[in-house]
C-alpha cells in the first residue's frame, strides 16, 4: 500500500489519468465521483465506475484511474506528503526506486514551483539541492526531482532510504508497463495501492573473504543482498596469531561487517548462525541466541568457511585450542601470558619443578600459521618479556614445533622448506617432524615418533594449528543434491562453483571441493567474484556455467621479525625483502583506513621496538569458552529470554583422569599455504 497525500482540487493533471479500468473493478456512486476544477486528460472514471471517453475534472477518484500514461514506480511502501496547489504533474509520473525494506520511508512535503532536473549524480548529505540520477542519496537530505521523472517537486528524506536508481532505468521500467497502480478515494485524499515485482534477493552466508567480497561485488547490481553470519565482524584470519601474541588488537583485523557495508545501499547484514538450508523451498534458516528466523532467496552464495579440526579428537580442544576466531586468539593470549605469570608465582613459592612445564610452549602444525606463531612466541619471550619478571628468566622459555609431515611449510618449494627449517632452529625453536600427537591433557601431550616410541612433553600451553574442517553446512547441502563430502568435509561442486542441478546455489572458499584448490583467501575471493558474475549473467538472460579458473598469486609466510619467505610463480624470495613484501600485502588487504594506520603503528612498536600494546588478559578469556560449552545452548536461550534464574548449587563433578592413547592416532595434516594477495 502506497499512501499518497492530498491531491488538491486545483492541482493540474495533464493527460495522465487514462489507464484502462480493469474489468473486475467497479465503484459505487459516491466513491467513484470525479469532481473539482483540476483538469483530467482523455479519460476519467464516471460515478458508475465506467471509463468516459471525454475530458473530465479530477478531484478524487476511487478505482480504475491511473496517475498517468504509466503507473507510479515504487518498489516498497513509502509515505508521500502533500502535493501543493500549483504542483504540476507532467507526462510521466515520478519514478522512485527503493530496495526492499521492512520499515517505512517518510518522504516529506511535495511542493509546486520547485523545479529540478535529473542528472548524473545524486545529492549528498547536507546539501539543500542536487541532481537525481546514478548515485543513491544519503539520509537526511533535500533535493529536487524534475524532467526525466516528469514531475516538479521538492522532496526531503528522513530516516534511512535509498533514492533513487538511474533515471533512465526508471523510464525504461515504466515504459515496459511492469508496475500497476489503483487509485481509491479516502476522504479528501488520494491513495494508491501498488503492485510491483521485487528485485532478486541474494543471500550470502558468511562474512569471511568469500562472503564479504561477494557482497561488495554486487554493490552496483539491481539486487537485494542479505549477508548472514554468526559473527558481526569480518575476520582477517592471516593476522590472527598477532592478536594472540599481543601485537594487534581484535578490532584492527576484525572490523564490523555492518560498518564495511554501510555505504552499500542494496546490502543488509543480519546476525545469525545458519542451521539449515532448504534447496527445494529456497530458504535459509538461521539461529540468533536460540531464536530461529527464515530467509528466502533467489540466489544463494554459501561461504561459511572452515573450522579447526582435531582429526576426530575434539577433546584435545579443551587443552589445545585452535586459532580460527577472535575468541580463540584471546583465549590463547591469556594462556600464553598467564603461563609466565604462573611460572613467576611458582618460583616465588619454591615450586621450581613446575617452572619448566609452565614455560614450555608447543605448537602443533608446521604450516604458515604454526610457523608464524612459533616465531612470535620466541620474539615474545626473548625481547618483549625479557626484563619484566624478577624470579624467572623468560628467555629460558622453550618453543617446540610439531608436525606429522616430514617438512616445514610443506606446500612451499623444497628449497624454501629447508631454509625455513634452518631459520626456525637458529631462533631456538625445537622443530620435530614426523611426530604425531596422540594425547593431550592439562599439563602436556604425548607424541608418537616415527619409530613407534611414545614421548611425553610437559607443557602447560599448547596451540593447535594443524588441519581444518569445512562448515557442517557442506554436509547439509550434500545430502540434498546426492553427493558425498570429502575427508575435510568439503562438498564437490560443478566447474562453475554451483551445485549439481542447482544453478542458483554457489559454494565458494573452504567449503568447495574442486580441482584440489587450496584453502586460502584468494580462492575464496576469486570464487566469490566468479559467482557474482554468473548471477549477473543469469539476471541478464545470458549464458551461465562458465568454469572457474583460479589464478595463483603466490604464497607468503613470516619466520620472525625481519625474516619471511615468498613464493610468487617462479620467483623465490627470503629474508628482509620477503618480509617487507609480506607487510605490504597484508596491510593492503586489511579493511579500513583507520585499521591500516593503527596496524602500521603497532607493527612499528612491536617490530622496531620491544613493546606490545595488547598485553591485557583476564580469566574470562580462558574459561568463557569452556563454560559456555558446559552450560549448553539452552543456557544462551534462557539468558537471552530473561528466563535464567541464576546459578544453582550442584555437587562438584569428579576429576576426570587423563585420556588414554587412542588406537588410531590423529594425523596433523599440513595447513595449506597462505596466498599472497599481491
């Protein structure tokens, strides 16, 4: 329903009320009246609801009369204010396009005598007047619309609105007769009920590299984009280890998705973890704090990414957390800094036998994440904390790097692998390859060597950086299209990244299994752009199904301060030059100017100096994850709904003994290389 304000009796209408009356529409004597001095064009509605082939006067009309050669183009409900007494309506009615919105948009007074014209760009915030055209208007502005829309009026927008899209597109859609309008009498005003087709809705699941770049690629498309994600931020995961070691703050590598897409008028961001996808009904079900909500789609891009994998031993996560989220990084930060604090306390109290275990750090997985984490642990102990304690010497800390494969950074060239191993050993890192982790507990872990021997390492802090598992949504989709997921939980996709028999569903990034593509950011970014291009072709009626071709831009990894390796095509770089390239590439792909500046400053403090700006830790960081897992999902629902009545007394659970070594040892598969975003 589009309520149109009062149309004054002496408002002149030129040849605009001559659309045919639908055969099923009739009006009674009172509501069908046509009166007032305002002149009507060729046709008008008589009291019986018939069409009169003579000019008439338009005061108020009930049904069957349109407001011009073509109806008003309005895609969503809006409130239009008064039309002044000298408001001239031209050959074509106003064509204002809004994206689908749940809220109403108030459009203020429309007055005569204020003529504008449609131009190439729209008004900007704070400007009194402007041109209507290609660009969308920001909120809280006034401007004027004129000739291409065919009406002289002055408008003011309050609240969040999206006005308008290209003027020539307005005329084009109107000319095709794709919108209809019915006019009814309500007291002394005219109201219009509008029927208009909705724009295609594209739902994007996930706010990682794939999801965010897909949404941004559609910023100029005539679609409505809904981004659904279980977190409210976009995580730049390659720098997560720097949050864990206190170099960067979470906000610098995890800007809010809503802020990133704030200027994209056709996109909305909704918080919710997707729990189900119904391909037949074309719906997505998401859960937010226990409350489920359903979203329909015309096109779907699934970019839910991957989580940490403990290779079938999820119990290892209790004592060896992964590093895939901000929560993981903050928990690890508390464990790392807390270990030094506990070691200092043990030394003060004379428990010196506990100090070595507290100052031993084990990183499982020698991929880029594990190597970079191990290097930063050495930097932290030997530079940042070297002079901060009185009863322990942080430089005595041991860092052990484990991997089940025979190589460090196995996805890089063989020469770079060997150089990296030697560089790590020069830093004092104990590199142990062909070592399988078979048990983890609070005070250490058990490793199976190549000769079958089991070795226990006493270490209070363990970091799990080995292996990934695709989102469980891959299995949800696989069941519905009749395929099986692979060992990493990824779903096989068509060459164009769609699902078999479902050309409207695209799977990108870590969830998709195609041609042994690595699980790196560039695969997700390029895949997202390819899927958006296919959606654009589909909307234009062009051929789709073009195969996706991944362009490898190279891989990079840092070893320590001023030392890195880079592999870009045939080019192999090491040392300081590779490190500078690594800094530049990662700085370029951080979202937001402010984040880039603060990151650069923090790098200067951490790499040139000795300090780290993010050393604050709390107990909540280490225990919150375990507490939430123990409380279960019903706890979140009860707290969110106000039904939780506080903790209850319960007997303490008996301490669980350390788990025995499993019969089938877990294999720490190598992490894929990190693509250089050059």
